[in-house]
C-alpha cells in the first residue's frame, strides 16, 4: 500500500492506495498559506493517520515546477510561502518511508493512464482546466516531464492577445466576461442563451489547445479534467468545431477524447509515482 497526496491551493487530499483503489481518504482545507511551517504541519497532520496502514511509500502531486530527483518544489501556485521547499526530505524525515514528488497534472495524467480512462493507450495527454490550464504527457507508457518538470505547459504559449491559459481557464469567464465559471455553468443549465454561447466560445479556445497538443505530441488519447471539465456538454460542440481545420484529419479520427470521471484519480497517480510498484514510470531528458 502507498499514500497518494494531491496538494492544491485551497485543499489537500490524501489517500491510501491498494491495488489501484483508494481505500481510505482524508481531506482538509489549507489554512494560513503565508506560513510555510503552518502549511507543512497541516500536510504532515493529514498524512499521519494514514500511516497506521502498512504504507511503503508516499507520492505527492504539487502545482509547481518540481526537481523530481531531489523532491524540491518551487513557487507553488496559490501557496505564497512555498518558494523553495525540500518536500521530499521533509516528509522522509517525518515518516521514514520513501517519498516521490511530481507536478499535480502529471499525477492526474499518470492516474488516468494507469487506472483510469486512458488504460491501454501508450501515448496520452492529460489536460486540466480550472484556475489555469495544465497538461501532463505519457509517451510509450512513461510519464514525460522534460528536463525541469516543465514539459507540456501549453497554456503558457502565446495566443491572441494573451496566452492559451487565459482563454481556456476561469480567466475566460471572470477576467473577460465578469462571471465565474460556476455561475456560467448554472446559467447554462437553466437554459440561458448567453451563458450557453460563452461555453461554446470557451470550447473553441480549448479546441485550439487540443490542436496544439496534436501537433506537438500526436497522442492516442486526451483526458480532460479539472473543475471546468464538468461543463463538457456545453463546450463539447465548440471544441470539436475548432478541430475541423486540423491539418491531419485521419489522425484526428483516431484520437480519443475522454472526460475524467474519478475524483480520486490524482491520488492514484501520485501513488503510482512509486517506481518499485510501477516500473519505468518516469522519463526525463538526459
């Protein structure tokens, strides 16, 4: 059994993984984010009761760039006190088990590849859309992180007057249209035509992101996750409309696009970082 941890800017989830399932889970809201010692203690206190199980290792996904070999995280999104944290060493000293650290979207993608909708596909890209736009990459059944764990950050590519992330995340609704994505979703569900059109426009922008992924990686499958993916029925048509001018239509016909269904998939992916249980899980540039 292994512990998987999903560290976010507002909450932390941790669970015990056994045979590809989460058998025990804990969740807390993250408090006092300006204090490194306080946030670390909250993380430790969340994991402690799970150590009562026969735990071999801990895997943790963090929304940041990660030195995956040393387990150091840098400039964690929405946690201002986490500028440079030796997370691997801190947790190994506390719990005396091996600890593995990676980017949170990489863990999401690995989870879908090993346990979720993308099982059976050797090349997969996971895309999460919410506060931002993130992606993780599986190549030849291995998680590809690049030299600095920065591979797949397509959201930062220039697009229109901003970047792709600006138009394919909460920013599209809040910064451009003055409404939250949640409000837009509720309005669309109630039949509001303006909200439905907003989601259609959002889908077109996300379709551009998918075309970028196809040109860069040509995966067999793309799995969509994150809070905005729950509105998929409202942006699906706009997304596919944006794909009609893709230069390689036969490749597009073979592409499978899934919407994540498992709320614990990132925990499972974090647990799958443990190389003793999942051989050749990580691929880096050398």
